[in-house]
C-alpha cells in the first residue's frame, strides 16, 4: 500500500523561497537549495518548487536552480511556474526534476498536457489548479490563472476530470481562499475533486495544524498534503507531522 | 571505477548525484573500454523497455560479459527490468537474460503507474540492504513489473494489492525496481552498500 505523502512547497522568487497569504504579502523563508536539502534529509516525501515570478529571465535561473537542487535533494521533486512548452518540460526533466507542473498554459492550450504525457509519461505531468470559491454558485469553484490573478469561467471539478483524461498523472489543487491563512484546507473542494478523478490529488493551501493535515486526507480524500508556512517557519517538523498522522492510522513513510 | 552506463535514457544525472553524495565518484560513460575496465556497473533507466534495450545496443554484450566475469552490476527501474529475459511493454522485447523471469504489466485492478513510497520487506542476508533492518519504504514509479522465475535469485517484495517484486539478486547481479537515488537516506544507504560491494569485489576481500 502506498503511503500518504508530506510535500513541502517552495515558492521561489529571485532565488529565494518566499511565502505569502492568499498569494500576497510575501515573507522570506530562505535559500531554495539549502531548504530543499534540509527537507530531503529530514524525511519529506517529495518537494514542489514553484517559480512564482515566471518571467523569461527567471526561466534560465530556474533551470540552474533545478540542477543545484538535484545535486542535494534525494527525493522526487516537481517544478512548476510559467511552463508553456514541451521543450521547457524536457529541459526541466533533464535538469533533474521528476515531474513538472503546468497551470495557466494548460488552461490556454489543454493539448500541452496530452503532448507532455505522451512524450514523458503520465507520471511526469502534474496539473496544478488554483481554485477560488465561486461567488455566484455555492459549492462551485472557478479555475484562476496567471498566478491566481485572473479568474476564468472554468469549473475546477470539470477541469480536473478533463486533465486526467488528457493524461495528467496527478492534480496539485490549491485553494486560493485558504492559501497562507493556516486556517485549514478547503476539504469540500478536495472532496469534490478527489471524488471526480482516479489520479492522486495533492491538497494545497491552508495547513496550520496537524489536525488540518489529517482532515485533508480523511475528509478531503487527498493522497498527499502540501504545506509551506507551517513548515518553513518552524511550527512543525516533517517527523512531527508524520508521527501524528501515523498515530491516527494513516499509512506514512516513517 | 564504478561506471554508470550512459545510454540516452532519463535520470542518469540523479544517479550520479546520489553516488557522489555517498562518496563514490562514478564515471558516466558509454565507452566500451570504460565498461570493460569497470569495478562495478550501474544500469539506470527511465524509459520504455524496448527503447532502452535499443539504445543500449552493442553495450548489452559487454554488460553480460562483465556480469559473467563477476563484476557487480546494479540495475535500477527499467535497468532492473532489463536484467530479465523478456518484457511485453509495447510489444515483446528481449532483455539481457541474466536472471530468469519476464516483465509484465501491473494489473489494471490497481492504480497504474505504481507511484509513491511503498514498504519493502528486507531479508537479513542481502548485502545490498545491510544496515536497513527488516523493512523500509522506497520510492517507486513504474507501470510494469518483473515476475521472477529464477530459482537461484533472491527476491524482495512490496504489497501493491499483490506481491510485487521490488528487488532481485543473483550472485553479483543486483536489481531494484524502486529508485534508490530518490528514496532519501534509505535509498542512499542502498547505493552506499552497492559501492562497498564493488570495493570489496575489487580488493578480493
């Protein structure tokens, strides 16, 4: 049986790890290579690096960063942020990333998912979705693009299911409403998506306590929990999270 | 010198990085001379089986000769699957045939690919897993697996709704279905153990 996974997320801007609240008010959390190596050494199951500036200039920086990370990180890691082409995915995988996440470009051009899956395998392709609760329709979420700045008319649950059909191997589901608040994951959102797809879903946004992690798995049906604030700023170690979850009967790699 | 065989498949860089981390300055090479002179061979692989065998080309014979000559050989993921006789991934393909068995798809009753951390039960008498205790989690990412039929091979298993072979050893030929280079400290220990096996073989200790 596969274990549930603990995945620290490193948002990278100008070669530093930063973390904000609801995608704003960024705080510095350290050097990405150092922080990545520390998580690799202390029992994280995977890492996610997101280039949150994703400009043309940062593209080259992120490839160099991936190479450095790969020299020091001995667990799987995903890289995302501003990825638009299969060639960029190829470059990042060759630089040492296991998986690449696509977001805005996949919404604009869904065939990016299928092309990448056919060329590199489903397991390499993570569909990242930034979800915001719809103000018009209760119990619905809309897909937001361009680092969450631009809402679309696309329904999150439908988009996740379509992503699976196109060949995504995993969904990285971020609740923009919960992100950085440390008030808990949006488990209605997580449940709606995990019920709609058969691929693993990584719950993201809102982790503040150990209980939140448990609820994302048990109530939300998540296969993995992603967090940033609570681990970067030292609230909990990876081991504390894993021991807590294992203690409540969840299979963990301890 | 331990040689990581470079044959145009993914992930060789990660394997070299991990070996360096455990003190093994391996040479990444496709040079027949380097392979003939190697004190240990590592065959990585992230690719489809047929593609990987095709890219290996004439190096396949050199690897078989080295293995027959007692040089420690470690196959990882598709490199592990290639140690067996045949695979059915995208049509039938012959492997290196160093260990009896066939590579077949994971049953569709399970989620495919088998991707993530799974618990492998480790026997006490396998040098590759020295110092790791009776069971450890390793990182897997694959859609096919080996059905081992070689009576001389030692096999370890993990539970994925059925008994899935996780590693194999027959004399100096070792293989792991999981990715030791991506399995954290536990995986690094496996690579360190392999490096020590190579060192011991070289000095005849």
